[in-house]
C-alpha cells in the first residue's frame, strides 16, 4: 500500500532492442517500397524518351515530305559524302497551263523562239484582280517551262528558266493571266501537249543531315538563290544568308538514295531518306530509325 498523498514514479520509453527492431522493420518496408516503385518510374522515363524520339521522327518527315511534294519536276538532287547526306530541290509556288496552238499570238506561248506575251490558264498568284509585277510580289520569282534532267534550271544559262533580271508583268482576267516578259525570253523546249505546264518558282531548299560527332543534326536551308552546284556543306557559299532551321539532333547515321539518278545527280522516280536518331540515357541509349520514301514527279 502506498502512503496517502504519495506519488508513483513511472518510466515510459523504448528499450534498445525495440528501437533496433523498429529501424530494421522500417528499412525493410522502405526497401520493398523502393523495389516496387523503381520499375514503373523507370518505365515512365523510358516511355518519355521514346515519345520524344517519335516526335523527332515527325519533325524530320513532315517538312521533308511536304517540300518534296512541292518540288519542281526534275529538280531534286542528292549528294552523299562523308558524314553528310544532302538533298536540294527547287520549290514550286504555283502551277499554270499554257497553249502553244492558239491562233492569237498574245495567248499562245511560242516555244523555241523569243516570246514576250502569252497567257497562263490558272492564276500565278490566286486571288489577284489588278495588274501587278510578279517580281515585285515575290522575291526571286522566275518562270520555268520544260525542266528536265538534261536541260535543267540549275544551269542558269539554260532555256527553261527566266533569268533573275527578267521583269514579269501579270494582267489577271477571269482565271487567265496575261504574262509579259521584259525582255522577251526563249523557252527552248518542247514539252508534251498533255504536260504544258508553267511553274512559278522563287527559292531552292536544302536539307543537310550531318552525322559527324560534332554535329549530329538535320538542318533545312531556304531563301537563297538558285546555284549550279549542290551545296557540299553547311558553309557552302550559296547558303550564306539563307534561313537555317534545326529540325533534329542526335543523328547517328543518314543516307539518301534515288531509284534512278540522271545527270547532275538529279533524282528520278523516287527518293528515299534513312537516318537513325539516338538519345543518351542513364540506362543506355534509345534510338529510332526514320525512313521516308517519296515518289517524284519527273514529267517536264
């Protein structure tokens, strides 16, 4: 029996054995938690890397295939040299049709002779109703007729493309554009009647895929003048001042090929681009192979 008014001293706490047991159990629980969480976390980051690679594939294929769809027939040319795969083409801004049989000489285009006045069926710049100077509307504007592998627009002294100094005046009238060239120009070609097309062009476009260790990139160049030789590198003279767009990084290999190649490395029938894109990761490398094949219009 305790004295009246007395107190009882009690000690509350953990023994050393209990503390050690608690620490061990906690470590076991955390170990299991980490084990179960690591796999989904790693899977998440792996999926993120693969999604980024798929996005890179779209970034490569979409502009490349879009530009090839706008390429002037017989203007796509290629070069594989060292670490670089290069594709160049002349983009078409608009297509019209012309006649060579009309009795009105101001309507028909006189081929193989110097002609100054003719008509284009289908507007060179759609929606225009008032007279205008085409070369004032579109920097670098030129007209092309009968472009072929053997008589090509890249040879600036050829007879398929108007010189940069040619003034092109347009008088629109209900879907028929009256064209006046100053000075007169000789389209020295004979395209088939079913392909009497005239193309408005203004700029080439070049894709340079460089898999060298210091580059590993795909770039698109535009807004430069037509030049006889295909660019050989990012520092080529004709690309000085061109618009430069970086489309992809991490390129480990690239090659471009055509079904048939004519004079001047001009592609015919079909073009294929293949490259491998990789991304470094802590758990190893992720990579994706990008392949694009496009049928080309090779009719003059």
